[in-house]
C-alpha cells in the first residue's frame, strides 16, 4: 500500500489502481459486516420507541416528553452506531491494504474497541472546522457575507483535507484524538493537492453513481428510474469498498 506520509511518488490514480487490485478480496467482508451493523442499527432505533411509547400506535401519538426521550435515545444510539460502523469498516480496509487476513469478526471487534477514539476524534475534528465560523458570526458579530462565506469554504477545504486521515489513525494507531489529528496534518500537508485530488475524485464518482437515477427522473420514466437505481446498487458493490 502506498504510504502517504513517506512516499513522494504517491499519486491519485496510482492509489486508485492499487485499491482496485485490493478490492477484489474485500467486497464480501465489507458488505456482510455492513449488513450486521444495519441490523444492529434497526434494532437500536426500535428499542426506545418500544420502551417509551408501547401504548402508542405511531410516533405522532407520543406525548411531547416521550418524543424528547425518544430523540435522546435515538441520538445516543446513532452516536454509537455511526462511529462504530466507520471503525469496523475502516479496520477491515486497513488490514486488507496490509494484505492481512480480514473477517467480519475483525470488523465487529473494532466496532466496540475503536468506537470512542473515532467518536471523539470526529467531534474534535468537526469542531476545528466549524468553531471559527461560530466565533466570527456569534461572538464577533461579523456579517455572513459572500466574501466571508468563500473564505470559510477555502478554510474548510484546507483543514478538512488535512484532517482526512484522522479517523483512520484513530482506528489504527492511537486512542488520543489530538494525536490522530496532529498526525493526520503531518501526513497530508506535504501531499495536500494529491490528497485533495483523491477526495474530489471520490466525490465525483459518488455523483456519477446517481446519474442513472437522475436520467430516469428527468425523462419521467419510472422503469428507467428503477433500472438506474439497480445499476447504482450494483456499482456501489465495487465502488464503496474501493473508496
């Protein structure tokens, strides 16, 4: 696997070519792990509704207090599921990149063992991006003009790119979110444009996956829309593990 931090020959398309070779042995494990996590998420989302509003036929029939409690339970559940899922799938891809054996068990073990490092790294990384905007608008009372908006976009792209490895470092290297953030900056900054290129390419591929559905919608054809959705799902089987 190409090492971003030490390999001066690291390239965008070279990374994708290497990933394409590695994805052949990881698709089933990633999707099987994702399915298990989706089942956990489905059960988790139903538990609060069952406990809080067993007598209610639907969510709208819950009282205001019950709705608030449901939202709290649901938020806590998602705060566990989302970082845990990223940790599980991220660990599988990391081990595959090293040509180590991979399995659903490895992913589910990482779900619990790396959940908190990933969660706190995400919180602090997000704060680094969003807090300056809050300070400018809320504390310094700076008007959110187009100029400031463009400056914030530039800042967010710059910092977001440098933070792009932080969650993976939290999965694999450290329990300290600040260490993960620092090491991400240190690894990505010398290769900023190439890392940004990878991120942009990933986004473009994600947009391209939606083209078949959009074609069906524009033409007003339900059959084409359904066909486009099926094509997108088939493509995602390859593309998501690749990314």
